[in-house]
C-alpha cells in the first residue's frame, strides 16, 4: 500500500523557474550511506529518530538543495534531495517509519512527517546517526553548560555562508563528518522554519528507488494553502 505525493517534484527538479519563482540548485556534497537505513529529521532536536522502513541503495550519493528565491521571504529551500540515481522518478511515495501506517492517515492531504523545532532538516545513515549521537554526548560532557549550536555548529554553518564577511549571513547548510569517522550527516534550513515536513521516495514504475526528497512546502502548494 502506497501513499503518493499530491505534487510532482520533477517540476522543481527540472526547472529553473517554478510558479514564477527562480530556483537554484545548491550542491552540498555526498552523503555516505553504508547501511541504506536513512534517517530524516531535525538533527539538533531529535537526532535519535528511527530510520525509514525502506532500505535505500548503499554507497556515496549527492545531496542537492533546491533554493526558491521568493519575492517576499527571500531565499528558501523548497526541496532537499538525496540522489541515488540520475534516472527520473515516475512517482513519489511517502516515506514511513516503523510505527507509521498508511491506514492511519484519515485524509487525502494528510501525511506522516518529521517535526522541526530548530529550523533544520537533514539526511543521514543510521550508522552515522549512532556515531553523531555519541559525538554530541561527548561534546556536552566536555562542554558543560554550553549550547552545541551556538558554541560549535554555528561556526560550521558560517563556513558555507554565501557572504562569509557579512555578519548577517550565518550560512544555511552543513555537511558534517563525525570526528574520528568517515560518516557524515547533513543539516539544512527547513523552508519557512519549524513545522512538520514529509519525505518521499522517488521511484520508477518498477519500484526502483532513485531518490529521497524532503518537501518544505515552499513551492507546489495546493491552491489556498500558500
């Protein structure tokens, strides 16, 4: 049983202008996926989120962010994509975790998603998540009373600022390798900020996985919900 996205994300992936809004691709490097058990979450708030039930291909895969240059709210990431193949998806299937059941979704426009409370989303492999959580615990032990974003990750984000000399440009993504490992996690700004956002597997008609995307509800919104 599948629940398909009401939006065709190929419209964002294949076009430089969507709904009269320019879209730019931000390449943030590859993600190491050793197990194929992908976690999609706000890594600062709930890094111990359960992985998705579907196992992805394993290997090193590019992560791309699709930035909508909105006229009223500035640059906003509309879509995040973990790209397993350059093949085009024929359908977008809602990604689920172990305790989520399509039968429990009461309405056509309802979905399961992940909560964002620090304005960030991210992809990482379950194995990387274990290493990352260990790193976070050790950091807090060594830095009692400090905030890991303000006192550590803010500087990492700043490295990817478009204008690093601008005090107001804090940077809006990182591709962070967990110290002492070859495992990495990605973090990026989540659309208009906090909320609940769904992820979808991009699949062919033969159910081959070609991508995993996060929809941040910036583009392709149903009429009346913009």
